[in-house]
């Protein structure tokens, strides 16, 4: 179902139930959009900025460690020759 169909379905159900004030309609649409946003966040498995920055630091630290190990290995090979 497309977003426009969902919106129309929500509006028609509100009108059928007798909720006619603009504040109530706005509140219902806002609630519906919040649930949709939460579903998308869960679907795409989004993380907070803080979690992203921590992971970024860990990856950077691992890259440095790998470079150091790689350099040591190259140095040992050169030394043996």
C-alpha cells in the first residue's frame, strides 16, 4: 500500500469515527508518522551518532594494529634475507 493510500485510509477512518477537529486529525497523523519512522529505523538498523563514532574509533585502532603487524612481518622477512 502506498503512503498516499495509507494517509487517505487514516483520514477516512478518523472521519468515520467522528473525529473532525483539526487538532485531533493532526495528532493522529503525527502518531502515524512516528510509528512509520520507528519502523524504518528498525528496518534499516540505524545507529545513533555516538555508537557510530565509537565503532569508527575501534576500526581505526584495528587498522593501525594491522599496519604495525604488517610492517613487523615485512621487516622480519627483509632481515632473514
